[in-house]
C-alpha cells in the first residue's frame, strides 16, 4: 500500500517538474494533474476555463480512459497563444473563449485537421476547416439589479436601454458597467461584433460614457457588483456566468437583447505540436459529442447545443469562425477601434 502511494507521489512530482521546466515562459493561472496509472498515456490540455468548472468533464473522460493521466493547465487567452506559437508547447488540446486567437492559430498552420463522426454533426458555423470546433454557445447579455429598476420597464433592446438611460441619468450615474476592451479579450470581441452589427452600439457607448461607466476585466466581477447593488446595469456579460448565479438566488435579472444577441463560441483545436494527437482527438470527440447531444449530462459544465433550436431564434447571432475574426487583430485596426471606443465613453 505504501509502495503504491509512493509511486503515485513520484509520478506526480515528475509530471510537475517536467511541466515547470517546459512551460516557464508563459503565465499560468492554475495547473493540476489528474493522475492515472504510472507509465500510462498523458493528455495535456491548455484551457482558459477554470479547473473547478471543467473538473467533472475531465473525470468523466478519465473514467472512460482509466489509464490516461490528464495534465490540465489554465492560462489567459493571450498566454494560450504565446504557449503554442512562441514556446511551441506540446499540448494535445487547446480550449479557449478567444475565438479570434483560436482562428488565427488555425490560419497560421498551428492546428491539426480532424474529421470524425462527432465533428461532422456540427453545423457549418461551428466547424471551420475541420480545425476549429465550437463546443459552447454563450450569449452576451445585459445583467441588471431588479431593485435599481423598480417602477421602470425593463429594456429589451439596445434602443430601449438608450432611451431609459437618457431619461433617468441621476438614477444610473456611476452605476453602469461593461468590459474594459483594452484588457479583456472577450470584451474586445463582443465590442467589435456589436459595432459590425449595428450603429446603435456607438450611440449606446456615448450614452454610457456620459454616465461615468465603470470598466471591468471580466464578467464575474460585474455580476458581483450588480448582485450587491454597486451597479444597476452590466452590459455584455456572459450569460453562461450569470445564469448559475441567478439560479443560486443572487438578486440579478438577465436580459438577452431582442434586437440581436451576440453569441460567443468556446473553441477547441488540436495543436500541431501535440505529442499525443490521437488522444487529443479522442478528447475533442468526447467534448463535441457531449456538447451537441441536446441533453446535458451532470458532468458537462455548459448548456448543450441544438442546431435546430439555434436556427429557430433569429435574434441569436453566433460569431462566425473564420478570416473575418482576424480583421481586428491587426494592430492598426485594433488601435483605431479602441481609440474610437475611448472617445465615445469619455466625450
């Protein structure tokens, strides 16, 4: 019993030592090894999703592949890019919410092509060149404090929100929040897609700017401030983060704008530098089969997808995977967009 326990410790320490030696150049937010049999295959996953959120999924995969040790690393989206391009780290799967950066990886030849029964089930907008695959559909929503809107009709469109903010500036001054697109990859992606879809976005930014809008790094902080009454409105919050907190009893209301709801897709790809491409492909197939099953098992951390349901809701605008996402990665384009955004918010 002691010998087996010691062997597990030695295996874990060896994995950690090898990991730290290889991956010291990019910033890691969290890392965990889900150990299996010593000497068995190792699946290395690089992801922007927290360990706690994805752990049930990893354990279910390990139950089906009991000899496989899973080495799971969490990093920010730009660090994922750095690990795979600059450091050429040998991860077998890369999962990220930064659709533009995942697309760039594939476009630059950094992703393997993969065709399987699971990938062929995906609609065209969820599969790009058999290299980048969508496994979530996460709407950008407006999260509000019901107490702050007492006596007011809830705004269901951006124009209704503009009208409401203009009519009640003192009620909402200093109590509106959104992403700081200079530092948030998701915030920048949502902003560019909103602006491409409708000029209403820029009018909304100007109105929000006149109310002293507060800027945030991430959805979680905005939701907390709405729930605790510091914010009345948070714009472009990930619905997948807000819904569980509403279900847990927090005092928030979630609105999917009826004029259009921008929908982000978390994307999976198989890095070309993988040491275990077949194992990586098996995990991606497991992930996609679960995501697109239409019936959410307890181990899957996101709502499962149904392509027919998506087609039946014309207000949903899934962000298209493809070269169009690369436009705003150009340094000059990005700076021009950020400057215009700052001008709208600070005028």
